[in-house]
C-alpha cells in the first residue's frame, strides 16, 4: 500500500502520487460579508422588510396609490413594519 500526503500528513492509500494540497480547494472567506447566523438574520431582516413595505404600500387601507397616500401609510405603520422585519430576521437565524 502506498502512502499519500493529505493535508500535510501521510495517509495510507492507493493513489498514484500526492494530490494537491487541500488549501487550494478552499475559497477564502470574505471578511466584509457576514456569514452564519448573523448573515441569516440580516438577510431575513432585509427580505421581510422589503416584503412588508411593498405589501403595505400596495395593499394598505384606501384605494389611492399616490405617493402621498403611500407615504402616509408607511408613516402610520412603521412599528408593525419594523416588527415584521425583526421577526423575519429571527426566524431566518433560527432556521440557519
């Protein structure tokens, strides 16, 4: 049985030579991109916030879709919109 190098350590195997080091297959992490639970939370906040604002703008009370009425709807309902965004972030972080 032949010995091959894997991750800098000799490992028994049947290969024909030493494979490339594993570090060549690993993509370096982007330090400015949040990952894991934080990234999932931020993604959930953004997604839920956009959906809540769109739904409130288009389907709120009243029939007018002028910018003045849409702006007033969003000003009146900022607390439920913020709560929806935070809840979406929490759910995304838990699901991760």
